C-alpha cells in the first residue's frame, strides 16, 4: 500500500503551430514522461492558428516542474507558455470554514 504524498502542481497553457501539431504534442508529453512528472489532465482544441493545449502537472519536487517548462520552451513549434493560476487550498476544518453547512445533528 502506498501513502499519499504532497505534490506540487502547475497548470500550463500554450499553443502549438499547425504544422505537425500532433508530433509536437508527442514531444511535449515525452518531456513530461522523462522527468517523471505526473500528468493530471490534458485538454487540447484545434483552431486555425494551431492547437491550444492546457496541461496540469504534479511532481514531488517543484524544480522538476520548472525544468519541464524550460524544456518545453526549447521545443520547436510550441509558442509562448503561460502558467495558469492555481486555487489556494483551504486548511480550515469544514465546521470552521462554514458552520452553517454543518449538519444540524452535529451542532447540538
């Protein structure tokens, strides 16, 4: 049985030029795989400008995510990479965060 570890997560958004878009996406995914980064989600949409890609990655070490972004910048065909903002996790217990949502039987 494995234990859950705290992962650093980053979401990136970038556009791939229309020439050989699938091959370029395969190169990007190979970088993620070789670095041992977990691919949490991948969304792609095609447009006249090329392929728009959004990926969410997780790794035990934040440096691996930074290195991944640097390597993605070096791939021919990938245009500017933007890091998407992430939501801050609430560390409060549910009863402290919103007592009105707590079941009535537990309030007494």
